[in-house]
C-alpha cells in the first residue's frame, strides 16, 4: 500500500524553476518531440465515448490526425486519418447523419469512405473498395493498402497510443499507475461532458500548475472552500506519475459541496477524498473523487500553445437515479479550470521577458521540483 507524506517532506531547498528556453525555444520543442512525445504512451480519451462497434471520434495530436474507433471485434483501434490513394483525410469531420445523439463529436459508422474518390475502409482500416476504375489494374490488390495505425493500450478505460518505433511496454513506463486505481473502476465510468480549452501557454505550465495548491487561497475561492490547501498528502513523488490527495471538506468537489452522483464504486475512506495525479508524457491529469472523475488531456501544439480537453465521468448507473446532478461537478471545475488557464497564460507571458530568471520553489512545490528533475533527465 502506498505511503502518503506531506509535500514539504520531498522539498529540495534552492532547486530553481526551469530556465526560459524550456518554455519558448523551438530547439527544446524539437527535443521534446524526439525524447518525450515520441516515446511515451499518450492518452487520447476514454472508452466510454465509443462503447459500441462502429463508434468513433477524431483526435488531433503531434500534428497528426487520428480516428479512434471500436471495431466489430470490440477492440479499440487508432487509425491514421490518411487515405491510401492520394493521402486525403478519410474523415474530415463527422457527418451529421453519423453523429451520436448525445455527443455530436462522436460518430457511428460501418466503414470510412474517403470523400475524394470514395475509396472505402472497414473499421479495422482495411481497404474494402477502391471504385470501379481500380478493378483489374495490374498489381493492385486491396489488401495491400490498409490505413496506417498506432499501437493502442487501454488502462482503466483510458486509451493510450504510442508513436515510437519500438514502444516500451505501458506497464514499464507507468509502473505507478498499475493497480493503483482499480478500486474506482474508472473503466466502467461513463462520460457526461467534455470541454476543449485552447491556452497560449507551454504544456509544462499546465502540469506544474496542477501539481501545487500554493495558489489556491488567492486564485480559487471556490476550490479553496472545499479543501485545506495545506493538507495535501502525496504518495507518488518521483518518476512519470506524481500526486496524492486532499481530504474534502463536505461531500465532494462540486459547486454546492454535495455529492453530484452515487459513488463510482465501493470506496470506503476514499469517498471524501480528492486524488490528483499527473502522468508525464501521457498528457493525462487525473482528478479522482468519490462521485466522479474529471480528467484533462494536455495536448502540446507549439512551445506557446496547448489544447486542454477536460472530461467528466460518472458511475453509469447514476443516470437513472434521483439526485444525479452532474452539472454541479462540471461547473465547479469549469470555474476552476478557467482560473488555472489564466495563470498558465500569464506565466507564459512573463517567462518570455528578458528579465525572467529561474526562481526559488517553495516547500509547497516539491512535486514541481520532481517534475522538472524527471523532465530534464528525459530530455538528455
Ligand atoms: S484521395 Fe482518397 S479516394 Fe482519392
Ligand atoms: Fe489551480
């Protein structure tokens, strides 16, 4: 079982914040691409979006466009959205007649047909039709031209892909995750809401901001009324997965302070705790509460631009029960997220200055020190 300790216990006095170049330089960005983004398993969403065969959604990451789809065999596939004819996007948007009633960003289909010349692929990405003119063309065989795909790993319902040539096993990269969160049964949780935010900041500022509550009293009056910001306890303090928990004052992290839904599972003491973890490389930030999970996908776009996709998951049985009030949880974090994104924007604006120089971390920011150490090691 994990051992939890206050954040100041891991503090290294005098370890400074990262130099400017790590937030602004194209050269560093290219190194991050090579050493981090193309090495780690990257989270691209949660399976609750695609419960049935033929359900799919589009996901942009690392300048690539992917189709995440549930196949007839029930597996999750990550296809490159690139036609084998002349490279066109096979699916540039989800046609209206394929949109799922509850989520227009999720589609449903039996096959993907390229809009250009109608070459058609099945859910596994196999080319199944290339129109009449390709019939009988010497040497051309449909089976030789499937869409490209990426390896996929599903952990607790979260879908990860890997762009590396020889990906390390998921379990090796993210040892801290394995077995750590089984109790919450996140794999069976169901999505209620997703919000996409575009932030003019470096992806590391989003991670660092998430890993400290030093700013909570001044910046998050609502959040700060639900926790004692000095009371966080961390169990994962080194390596790619970092985090711990707060005891919640009241039932849950909602605007009203009450539970928004029935518990995700049988949680015992963890019912009134707010767990927070960052998963380096995966772009995944987890906020796990008794009654819901809110996760962020942090998608780096450029040194000074990051997309964050936030999504709220609940117990699938909550929908049919009285008292289900998911908006209470959505509003709580949407308010908090907007406050945080503002902070990460102004951090990015300040770090660009000729006057910026690395500053001292406080004892409340030991996870940021740990994040920076791990990051610099990975970048070597
Ligand atoms: S480019 Fe896709 S069918 Fe021609
Ligand atoms: Fe915050």
